C-alpha cells in the first residue's frame, strides 16, 4: 500500500491516511491535527487539503481503509455455503471480525467522544448504506442459507445469532483494551452457542 505504480514513488494520499491512523491509535482524535499529520508523513499541511476537504473527511477515510478487514471474511462466507462445516466457516468469519475490531475499536471510541465527528460519521454511513448492520445481515444470510440445507437447526434465530457474534467480537476487543487483559475469546465455543447442535 502507498506506492504510485507509475512512478514507484510513495502515494501521498495513502501516506496521509496511514499516518492519521497511527496518530489516532496513539493519541486519539484530539491528537490528530494537520500539523501532527504533516510531521508524520512528512508533507506540508496544505498537501493534506489537496486530498481531503477537511479533517473529518480524512478521519472517515481512515475508517474506510480498515473495512476490508471485516468485509473479506464475511464475503468469503458466501462462497462457503454447503461446504466445510457451518461451525468452522463461522469461526473463521468471527476471527476476521475480531481482527477488524482490534483495528477500529480505538478509532470508533475516539469518534464517539467528538460530537461533530460522530454526526458526520453517522451521516456518511447512512448515505453509503454502511454500518455494523450490514455485517450482521451477512452473517444472518449465511446462516439462513445453511438452515435451508439442513446444516443449521431451523430453531436457531439467525438474526439474533448474527447479532450475538458481532457484538461478542466487539465487546471482547473493547473490554480487553479497556482492562488491559490478555484473555483470548473462545470463538469456537461462542459460535457453538450461537448456532447450537443440529
């Protein structure tokens, strides 16, 4: 990431996004100033505004950059319907969600602390039809398809199960960061509880 294919030089926009993400992790939203970003890249503060109209747009781009970490394992579920086992497929997907949440939880918590940024972020998600509900819907759709194949019991409420998996992933990451713990989430047990036994 970050190289201009034509010239072999680093891509300035990618460098700005990467530097901003690092600052968000280290300092929170309050520490993400154009001056700090410019020093980290390095570039002029004016160069930032060539690519982003304001700080909020830049912060939204940072969050957008991390989305593939959630989308890749969830999209992979669509190809796994009827193959492997629902348990192993969902374990893989939830582990992907945990990696995504580990990356974005500090940023999302920072977003919640700044009213204007939160409002713009909410609008951005609504306008693009994005948000956690999409990931939950993907999990539920996969489980519904496996139910039709008789591989997940029809007694399982797939919507609730999907919400449980998404929420458990985020809550585990949040509490681990908050309390400084090192406990690993037993993903296999979590998925087993969500989908039950056939």
